C-alpha cells in the first residue's frame, strides 16, 4: 500500500511543479518582458496554496528569471541594453567552449539528432510559432552541449538562457524570420568535419548575432 503523502512533501511537490512550469514558460519566451504575475494568480492557475507559489517565485527571482520590486510586484525582467550585452557576452564565452568540449563525442547519432531538431526549428519558423522556435532552438544547443559532460557550465548557461527568455521573444518579432538560423547548418558541418575553430566561430556567431540588434 502506498504511503500517504505528508503535507511537507505535498507542498514541495507543488512548489516544484509550479517552478518547473513557470521556468519553462519564461525560458521559451511565453511571457514578454515586464509581464506582471501575482501569487494569487499563480495559485489559481496551478491550484496550489500561496506557499508553493511564493517559493517558486523566490527561486525564479534568485535565478534572475523574475524581478521582485520593493512593493512586492513580480514581473519578468525588462533588460537594459547593457544587461543584454552582458548576457550575450556570457553566451559567447560559454557556448563555444561547451561545443568544443562536445566535439570529441559528436558521433553520427548526435549529428543526426541535431539535424532532426533543426527540421523542427524550420517548421516552427514556417508556422511563425515564436515560442516553439525558441524552445526547439534551445533544444538544438542543449542537445549538443550535453555531450560536453560539463554540468556546472551548462547549468550556468541555462541561467543565462532563463534571464534572456522574454527578451528572445521580443527579438524573434524584430527578426521576422522566414528560415531557420543559417549558422545551425554551419555548426552541423563543423561537427561532421571535426573542425573545432569552425565550430567555435559558428556557435559564437549564432548566439550573438541576433542579440546585437537589441543593443544597437
């Protein structure tokens, strides 16, 4: 017989559910910059009490995914050009390094998987699905970087992605994409060729080119 879940365990489970759902939403650009949230609204949506809603918000705020004002207002970050530039610089440092570390383990199965994901990226572009595009674009990069076997570095990068999520939604609207990112093909070609300098350049250009439009 399954043991009855204790209140503390139920609260933890509820908090984790809210946290993971909101985190994915923010990272994938489902919320624009400066979007307001309330604990009561979060509680209603997820059918939880104020405690797990509050804990999830505190955790996301600590990661920079949400901002808390002195008055208690909760919102997604509206980043300044300087902050966008800083986060873009972090991507330019971390992502080529992760890709380089992944290269020795970039076997054909991985390359085929990246090609499949890139097809999904193209389909989302064709459908003008901004959230789907951001989600599959990040999946493309994460799938490669997992092969780097550098979990601390990847965790740091995901925090950067999280902070940039709402901004990436704004960037998608500005880019008006009609085709998938061209540098994905260059990344795949460099992996096939075992070309580390080419891979680093393709990744760095892919992750920073669009963001430059927001700080120009």
